[in-house]
C-alpha cells in the first residue's frame, strides 16, 4: 500500500505542476483577468486544506469498511481526473465561472488521495514500519518537485490537452492499483484490544501549530526566496538546473532519515530536521558563492525531507488508532 501511494503522490503532484504551468493561459482563454490567477491558486490551496481534514475524518469513520473506503477513493479520483481532463477543453468556451467551477471540483475531489491514504497507512502498517511508509509517501512529492523545473521547460509550447490527459490517466491508473492494495489488506496491523488511546487535545493542537509554522518557513525559503537567491549568483538560464538541488537533497535523505525516526521517534527527528533546515536556510541567505549556496540548498532539502517524513510519522502515531485521518 505504501509503495502504491508513492506513485499516486507522484502523479498527483505532477498534475498540480501541469496545472500551474498552464493556468495563466487557460485563465486568459476563459476571460479571467490575469490578476485573478494567484487568487485562484490560493482558493485551490484553501480547498485542499479543508477537504483534506474533512476526508481524513471521513476515512476514520469508515475504518471498518475497507471495501467502501476503497471504492469512495477510486470514485472521487475518477471525478477528479475527469474534471482535470476537462480544464483545457472548457477554458476556450470563454466562461470564467465554468473554469472556476471545474477547478473547484478537481481541487475538492483530489483531496481523496492525500488524507485517506495516510489514514490507511497509519492503521494498516505496523508501528515500527510507519516512518519508512511515510518516507515512501513523501518521496513521490519530492520526485515531482525535482522534475517540475524540467517539465516547465518541456511543456512551455505544448498543447495543454495532451499533458492534462496523460496526467489524468496516469493518476487514475495509480489510484486503481492503490485501491486494489487496500482491498487486499482489510485488517488493521494492531488488534483493537492492543490499541492505546489516541492523543487528543492540547498536544495535537501544539503539534499542528508547529507543523503549520514549519510549512510556512518552507514556503518562504523555497517558494519565495530560492529563485531570487540563486539569481544573485547565477544566470537566469541556469535556474531550471539549480532549483531541483533542494529536491535532490529531499529525495536522497528522506528514506535514510526514516530509519533514524524509527530509532529516535518522530518528534525528536522533526526537531533535528527543523534545526538543520534553519541553519541551512541561513547559510543559503548569506552565501557569497554559488557552490556554497548549492550545497546549502541540498542540505536544506534533506532537512525538509526529514521534517516532512518525521512529522507524518509522528502524526500517524498520535492518531493511532482511530484518528489517523484527523491528525494527518
């Protein structure tokens, strides 16, 4: 199940990349003002956040009905892929409302591929193996992040209908494979009598606040500062080859870090990763040469991989068993 989720997260993240690449052109075709594109992206993120929580909670309630949950995930994915496939076809109709409506359907239904699979990993993967499973889950996102700059170059002049179609078909196929694995593994890893009470209340709130602050720090470091930082020391044409350095570090260290998380625990490794990431980000901000910045970005990515994987493992442990979807 965890290996299947790697492919699902990879194709889901690559689909998001395709969407971001083509959204300005699709919005222009639909008659949506250029200034509205960032707001549409923010709307997508808000929908993702709300639906991730809602569907994670739903997955907790359906814990005893794996067949129904697998069918629900597959159905939501097919709706999501259908909406995604429609985007380059509805945009030329010149209706901003139609484009936004289809986008909202895609955003909402794609959340079925995030929190519910995490809840299943938390419930069906034995506790000692959860950090490795969490690493596999996040590795798909890391690979997509490393590919994204090259994908942007390759698709710059391409007809959007083909990338959207390929992304939709690949994601649907990967989800079908994952739901088959869900049906083949209907029993939880731990008998109900042996399950401890899930963590609730203030510890969960403090943990979620810490994760939110770390996520904000990541967005500031990579999404806002990485490209301008590289451009201080490199040529613009080199940027697509420099931006993946962060994700290379993420991908190479995330699975080894899962072994450390298994040994010392998710909270401890989350703190170590956060401290190392903060130090690496400071070096990036003050680097006086390109080689120093590249090395620092590599370690910043490695640290973020450690944070993401260990935070996910900690969330699954806090929710085990019965609230995995809520916490994840």
